């Protein structure tokens, strides 16, 4: 039977992995949005849809750049989880 501590450890590791994997995409989206909002403030262009296309392109390009690292991180987490499966069932 799996203990409560083991479940909490798995959940903590899963949340940490999610944050680490999502961080590059979120940071790039944040930086692009900040640059575009500064550009809109300076030029007095108040078009709300102006931020969508550059953000989508930036996130797409960052997924192409960081995609293999993100996938390798998720695969490593899953391999660790599956390799410890016998440990969790024997508790």
C-alpha cells in the first residue's frame, strides 16, 4: 500500500517538473507581451489584437527551440516514476 508521504513526494515532483517545463514558454510569452505593450504605449496604438500574433509566433518558435529539452525532461520524470513503481506497490 502506498503511503501518504509517497503520494505527496510524487505530486511535488510532478508539479516541479511541470513548472520547469512550462517556464521557458511562459517567460518568452511574457517578454514578448511586455515588449509589445511598451511599443503600443510609445506609439499610442491601442489595438488589442496586436499582441496575439507575435506571442503565438514566439511561443511556436520557442517550442521548436526548447521542445526536445521539454520532452526529454518529461520522459526522464516518467522513467523515474515507472522505475520506482515496484517500490510504491511494496509499501
